[in-house]
C-alpha cells in the first residue's frame, strides 16, 4: 500500500514520513501519552523514533509485542486513529521502533476538527500582569495554541491568562506577528531549570490565527521534504 496515499474527498489516509505520531500506552496501570515521528516505512511496518513521554519528558522504551493506540493529524486538522503492535526494532543513525502498518479499514476518523500542531522554535514575547515581560522560545505551535519553555523563576501557573506576541518566519524570509491571549492549561518542569508551558488560545483575531495556521502548513511541508 502506498505510504503517500493522499486524502481526497474525506478518504482515510496512512501517516507519512516525518509525520508526528501520538501514542496511547499503559504504563504502571496509568494511561500515558507519548509523542514520536515516522522515520520510515515498508509494506509491513511503520518505523518510528523512540517515543517521548509527554508528561515526564523521558524516552519511552517500548517492548516487543506491546500494543499501542496511535493517532495523527492531517494538515486540515482531522484526527486519524488506529491500533498497532510493536513488531521489532531497527538500528539506523538513530534507534527506531517498528510497529505493524495498519490497513486503511483499521483507521478511524475523529470528526471533531482539530488544528495541526508542529514542532517549531519561534520567539514569543509573554506578558505577566502589568509589568513583567519575558521573551521565550516555543516548542510547538498550532492553530489552537502553543507551548514554550521558560525559566522556573517566572510566575506562570495553570489557568493563568497571558498576553503574547508570536514572531512567525515564513518561506522566502517574510515575517509576521500574531497577538493573542492564551490560557495556561499545563505547566511541566523540564531539566535542568525550565518549565514547559502549554497554552490554548483564549482570544485571538481570525487574521492572527490564520497567520499561525499558514506557518504550520509551510512547516509541515518543509518537514516532509527533509
């Protein structure tokens, strides 16, 4: 089956090379979300990078025969889900985990529209209250929110609403700014002295949201070419 099978008219699709994959795994009887990327595939298997535990920020060591529920997003924001099993491991420039490639009929679509999210290191200015402003770097961005890292000394808390300005760099060197109010949905400590701050947009102009979505599409296309 062709790995580059394209979506047309709402058809189901397989993940592509460089696609970000999200994995639901059970660890110590607690559901865990892992994140990985498709590195290669053949007729039988999809080869993914060693998954990262989103909560602990540690690499996850998969086991032969382990069962996963995986999902990914197409560029228009549709979530695709499928079950799979770890079939083996492959040592390339980096270690890869082999999972069984699903048949198209095993893939289901979540009809709720979600926004594409891409890994990106962009400059973001963040305002806390009336006086304190910092400049940080994003870890990922999407049409529905962003995440960024900052020093733990800054007063960021869950449910806080922060005023932000995001610097977007497009192909060809053009730049744009997007302003938004973001609600902090999670704050995670990351080594050695940083916080990972995950935000969703609470208030953003349509024009600014479209700037971010445009950047995400360009970024996804560039990742597919690498």
